[in-house]
């Protein structure tokens, strides 16, 4: 299964290599970007996509480490990649020392360089410390059943990420009708919320193998204890993020050199959207729980309900009022629908999988 995962990662890279060579400019044109932004975007995105083999190798080998419980090593690979990216960004953008001035291309080059170095480290760590897995390309034989098993669980995750991109695209189109500042506020929020969700996603990485191990060992009580604890911890983390966004939204926006217009739009935006944090942590945990139990389709349905069925239509309807501050209400409402779906599917999983284990 590990070798088939590596094979699928290589296939994914080939796909995005082709896309990087063909549609990187079109992607910006269809969003109505100016010629200058389109050129910058094309320069950056084409490099990122055409040299994305680094991130594919890094991610697949990090997941192999996580699958055997060695999550500490993924911190090393991601940390090294990020540090190299941070150091090389100004060096390649502005041309420091022996390095040429590359501008936006330098930013892309620094990113892929960090990814490639992290990928090399991930491969080395798997070879040296991940003794449970023995990857040998000479013994690899392509099996459709193995690929279908991986895709059955993986495709819902792919769709979930794709849905997030569709949501971002649609929300940008809705907000640009108000002003470019509203779009900028949305972009700043997305950067800030990534910091809020980062520890929750990190906890997910530790929770998923624990649940999967105990599912295989037929230990239902351990499974449910892990889920309950993860939900409690995730809710506490998101409560801290909620408190910060409620109390100092202006300070957070100032980190991005916010103008007066951005502050006027952004402060109520952060305060309104952050109400979704109160239940978002539980939603994230439940989605990962379903994937660990082999029910990735439930995670996908939750994502579809949250972003396509609720958030985008609600944001559009609220935008028709002409008041941009009402658009942000779509986020907490969508999150309420999301947690309702998550609890419904949790009940189904309990009846179909957890309860039979107890009765066995």
C-alpha cells in the first residue's frame, strides 16, 4: 500500500506538471486579474506546479512516518522546508550575494527549494527510522485493488480540498463587487485562521493513527475516548482563537499593514466569522475521525454541505443586501449546519461500526 501511495503521488505530479505548463496564465485571466497580476501569477504558479514533485514526495513520505506513529519526524521535515523557504525568499527575490535578483520567480524558487530539501529528508528518515515499512521498487507490482482502496478513502479528501478552492474563488467573486479591500480582508482572514487551525490539524495527525490502530484491534472504547478528548482539546484551542479575534481584531489586521478602509471592513469581519470557531474544532475532529474509520465519504459530504450548499449561497444572498458586513454571517451559519451533519454521521458510524464491536 505504501508503494502504491508513492506511485499515485508520482502520477499526481505528472498531472500538475501538465497543468502548470498549460493553464497557469488562464487561471488568473478567468478571475479578472489585471495584466500585471496575471503575469506575476503565471510566473509564480508555473514554477510551483512544474516543480511540485518536491511537495508530493515530501507529503507522501511524511504520511508514511505518521502511519507508524513517528509524527515527531514530520515536524523535522516540515520545519526544515519552512526555514529554507524563509531564508531563501529574500535572497532570491532581491538577489543577495552570489544569487541573481529573480523577483516573483525567486519567491517560487525558494518555495520549491524548501519542498525538495524537505522531501529528501523525508525519504532519508523513512529509510533510517521507519523500520515497519520496507519500500523496494524492485518488488513493486501494480495492483488495481490497492489503488482503488487508497482512492476510496483519498478521493473524498481531494474533493474536500478542491471544494475549499472553489469556495475561495466564489467568495472572491462575491466580495470584489464591494471593493478590492473586501477581498483583501478575506485573504487576511484566511492567513489568520490558518494559525488558529494549525494546532488542531496537528492534533489530527496524532489522532488518526491512534483511531485506525484501535479500529483494527477492535477496541471501541479507546476509539471513542480518543475522539472525545480530541474534541475537547480542539474546542479549547478554538476558544482561545475566538477570544483573540474578539478582543484584538484591529491589532491582528495591523500585522498586514491594514489601511483605515481595511480596518473598517476587517474588524467586524473577524469578530463575526470567529463565532464559527466555537464549533469548528469539533467539526474538524469529526471529519478526520470518519476518514480514520474508512468513511471518508462522510467527511466529503460535510465539506460539501458547509461550503457549497451553505456558505457560498448564503454569502451571495447576504451580499444582495448591499452591506458587506452581513456577508460574514455565512460562516457561523454554515458551521452550525456542518456540526449537525457531523453528529448525524457520528451516530451512523456508532451504529454501524462501534456498537457491533462492543457486542462481538
